[in-house]
């Protein structure tokens, strides 16, 4: 707005999109945590996913998209439910998150996989393999087979589907798309251990030979960062064999989807993994890496920590509130040290708590630190 007569707005705007399933429960806990921080921002909630489909006949209604576009940051829960499985592809709840990513050009998806020391025993891997684990998966989020041209039973290019004999989705990447994610990755690696593994399938796919070539070309501008390349099947294996040898992983949309779910289990539970999806303006959508888990929805048992940690990422990346982000992250660590666990990370000798109790405990830990 600079340069116009419109008064400059200083109020930070957060669009809150809880979505479906456990989405509403976990987002409610993250909001509780944000509210206790004494920061001033406006929050506005809108329907998205299956909830929006029920109310407005579309998973990403125009009003929701406009709210998201106008916001500095978006706090997102999760979308999806098996009951929508028979809907045509464009109306499925998942289209809401894909539409937001595409419309806002949220091309850089950061999925850190950090194993909290207190949860070393919750991992399905041996403690020595995951203790101290801190890797960052950077997933390209607006290209690849996810956004190539589809055809099949539910999406027809010629307007009708009867007797479908084949289906396809097209894998594609343009040079600028690979370049920008490569730059983001090398810059992120500079703030860590300066080590990047680019994951591809260049032995089979043209798209990923191209990916490898372009990443290598961009790398020339970052001689201080080490780069190696790994095939995705090998990366999937190495992640469970010796996960700590990775630092930053960069990969395409599809492989990143799979590898980030895999990496989440190293940390004990997918319920612990936050994520940030950023565009070139650092506007971001923040969501847990997990889904809507309809099987446990409404039971007050889901783990809200991934969403609470996503709110911390939002403060750090989009809202420039590093101290507040640190406070949330320390509070999460403190509640884990107190032995509080939701069902997904529970082990003998710890205390099982509900979704709301976990949120309350994080709030209490933050309030305690602010009182010194
Ligand atoms: C994720 C999810 C989404 C994806 C779904 C819900 C469309 O699995 O964010 O990882 O595939 O990207
Ligand atoms: Mg996924």
C-alpha cells in the first residue's frame, strides 16, 4: 500500500482455517497458545475442506481464498474424510489445500523432523539412531505430478468419463520452479550445517534428470554448501538406516510428501511435526504435517503439538516474532519434560493427557516463563 493514500495497516492478520476431522480440535489449542503471548493480531476463521463443501458446495470457497490471500499468515488444521472419497476430484477436500498452495504460490514447504530427547523412546527406531536427530526436509510444493495434467475416471479432459480405459497424471517441472526451490534450500542450509541432499529419480525420469541438472547449476552460486544427490528409493532406505547423516533434504512435491511422512516417524509421532509453506514474499501457510485423522476426531485425544509448533514457525517465518516463537518451542519441550503425553506418544511411566490438557499445559509453561 506504500505510495497510495490508503493508511498503512499495522495490524497483523492471521487467517485461521481449521478444516476437518481433528483439525478443529488441534487448531483451537494453537490459538489458545497464541492468545497468551500478548501479541496483537487479528484472527479470522473460515471454513475449508469437507466442512466448506458441506456449507457452500466447494472445498475452497472464494471467501476463504480471499481471506487467505489478504492475511499475513494462515494457520491451517487438516482436511479430508473418507466420506468424500466418491466425490469428483475437483470437489474433494484435499483440493482446498492444493488450491491454497497454488493460488498463493506457496512453493517452499519446510518440514523439520526433530527428535525431542524426551521422545527418543517413542520412535520406532533404536534410540541411538534418532537421538539428536534434526533434519529439514524442503519439499517443492506447487509443481510436479501434483499439478500436471490429469485424466481419469474423475477428471476428464473431454468432459465425460464413461468407459475410462486409462488414467494419467503428468510429472513436470520448469527451470524457474527448480531454481527457486534450490535457492531457498541453499540459503536455509547456510543457516544450518551447510549440507544438502537433493533427492531425485534421475536414473529413470526425465523430470528428475532435469531437476538434478538445475540443482547442480544453482549450487555453483553456493560453493560453501556441500551438495550430494540421492535416488529417492535409496533416500527412503537411508532415512531409516542412518537418518542422522542427513541435514537438509530437498526434493519434489511427490517424493517430499512420502519422505516427510517417513521422517516424521523417526521423531516418535507424526503428531509432532510442524510445517511451513512459504511464497516469495514470506507469506506462509502453517499446518501440521499430519492429516485430519477422522478415526480419532472429536475424541479429544489428538496431539496438538504439531499445530502448536506450526504456530511457532508462523511467528518466526512470517511475523518476525522470534522471541515469541522461542517461547512456544521451549514450552513444548517443558511439557514433554514434565512427562505429559497424548496417546500417540505415550509410553509407560509418562502421563497420558487429552488434546485440551496438552494445550493447557503449553499455555501454563509459557505463562510461567513470562513470570520469570
Ligand atoms: C500433505 C498431505 C497433502 C499432500 C494432501 C492432504 C493433499 O498429504 O500435506 O502432506 O499430499 O500434500
Ligand atoms: Mg502428506
